[in-house]
C-alpha cells in the first residue's frame, strides 16, 4: 500500500491507442516493462496525461488492471470524476485488483479554502478511509489554488492522505513551506512527488521533494537525476537535467505536449502508435522535424535520445 515513505519516480503512464482509437494492450505491456527497466519506483495510470476522460468506465478499469498485473512496483490510479459514485466505483475496483493507492484532483468548481477541504473529506468518505490517496495540486490546469495551509488541513484531517503531487508553478517556495510545517510539528510527514513534466525537478529535489510523479518521454533521465541528487552529485544531476531542457521545454507546451511525448515514445519503440484518442491533436510534419532535431542534439549528451530501446 502507498504510504508517506514513497520516493523516486512514479512515472505518469500515457494510455496507448491504435491509430483507430482502440486501446493498444500490447503496447501497455511493453510500456510497463520499459518503465520497470528504467528504474521507476512506481507507475501512475489514468492521470490527466493518460487521457482518462476519453475512456469509458470499463476501459478505465481494464487499463489500470493490466498495468497492475504487469508491474512489480506500486501502481497509483487516478480516480478523479465529476461525481463521487464514479470515483468510488473505480477506486474500489482498482484497489481490489491490487493498486497501491489512488490520486484525486479537485474539481474546478471549488473556489474557497473550506470548499476544497470539505471536498477531500467527502472524497475520503466515498472511497473509504482505508484507501491511501494522493492530493493532486495542479492549479495551472485545474484552476483550483491550494495554499500550503489548505494542504496542511487536508493532510491533518485525513490520515489516508499520504502524498502530494506537487504541480504548482512557481512552486519551490510551497515545497519549502510544507517541509517547514513538518519541521515545526504542525503537519505530519507526507511524500511529495512533483509534476510539470519534470521542468523544475533539479531544484525541487533540493527543496525537499522526494522525487517526481510526472510524464516525460525520458523517465529514465528523471530516475538518474533523482539518484544523483540523493548521492550528493549536484553538478552531475544538473548537467544531465540541463541537457534535456530544450526538448523538455518543447514537450511541455500546453495542448501539444502529450502528442509530442507520444511521438517520442513511439520513436523510442516503447509504444506502437503516437495516436491520441479523439478529440485530440497530432504532431505535424514540421513539429516532428523540430523534435527530431532536438533529439539529435540531445543525443550528443545522452545517447538514449538517439536510439530505440531494446
């Protein structure tokens, strides 16, 4: 079961599709095996970059179950939903199949601190207090701003809150504040894993984050950065991270990033198709050429960018 000691890289898995939009089960297995070989300490499925809203309830449970069966590391499942009935059904379904925990994002309708705190209390009542959960803090996408004080209230009120998926931007000071709450005894310890495509992972680890929970076409690089940071190899961690920044920036484009990421995952031989399920965009010929150029430059510093896996 997921707990507050979780660390490393919990990679956000995309959902592989065939060109015609069907779920690609063979690519799910190949992708899961790659994540394990890359050194990921966990896998998160049905996140925002997993195109979860495009799956029906049966497909969502099937995709999550397949990864859970294949993986030898903890699997966290995104269960955010418009209503608590759907959230409860998916959460209980994946936990029964061996998930380590679930992730819950607040709906964009929440406007006040009390509304946010109450929402998470109601979510815990719906899924069960025995289910460990991750608080997803992603104001840039969701539009809900959770201050450090609100996060502290959620954590203190709900013992099953064991992790924060930190995706505020800028957010380094938030990490420092939360770790300060732990130091002064006003908040119990939780795991903090960071998102935003890894864009700030180099300094997030130095501020007290335990690693990353994000999607990036090179999760093996994120694993190396976390490992080097833990070993005190600061310059080596930053050098590797900096080499990836030009491509990482390109992949982080709002609205286009997932298509770019899937293109590179296909290029690396991890998934068979870069298709997004409709409605969804694709990578134009011009964009592919730009990505290929960035990867060619990256390969001078990190050979993984220039060759497929296997």
